[in-house]
C-alpha cells in the first residue's frame, strides 16, 4: 500500500509542478502523506510536508497558499474536501479545511482551523475515512426535518386563515 501511496504522491507532485511558479522549491520538497480511503480523488495536491512551526525560508512560505488540497468523492463530485493556508503565505496564518456537500442548501458541513501540521493531517485522514459522510447524513436529516417543520407551519397558517 505504501508503494501505491508514494507513486500517487509522486504523480500528483509532477502534475502540480507543471504549472507551478515555485517548481524549484517544490521539486526538493515531498508531498504530505495522507491515507487513501474509498477512492477519494485528488483533484489538486500541493500540500507539502513542510512544518509551518519550523524555521521556513521566504521561498518555502510561498508554498503555503489558499488552495493546497482538493479531494472529491468519486461517487458524487459535490462531496469534496478543500484545504489551504489562510492568509496565504503568512507565517501567522493557519491551515483551514472545509468539508463541503453542494447537494445541501447549506453546503459547508464542517470547517477546521489549526496551525499544527499533525492536527490538520489527522483531521483530513478522518474526513477521508468517513467523517464527511457522517456529517453529510446528519446535515441532510436536519435539513429534511427543517423543511418538514416549515411545511407543517405553513399548513397551520393556511388552516388558521
């Protein structure tokens, strides 16, 4: 499994570098390893294994931008995970990860903010392993209940008139 992960990371790095203005820095830095669950598709991966709490050079900070990672669920592209650094390039910034389901009226399922590399990796691995579908199912149930309550309220208003 590790060989597959390494091969996929290498391929994603080469693809990311094709249009990357910082390819010299990126070519000397490895991508952060993440677990692969359930066929999640890496649409974008520029999430390098640099630790923001270590002494980074100005050039290395250029790798900390708003759109580091985007993963999509192959069964439904409207389920996705986006992760970046905010504000971009700022040593005082933070990782921010968003779990999104565009099938819902309120598409943001969850958001996580941290400056710790280990915490964001753990969060992403949990999200990929099924936390997203858990949150999505919970949100869908909440939205169905909210719509049901709204219909009941509208029916009561009509009956009261």
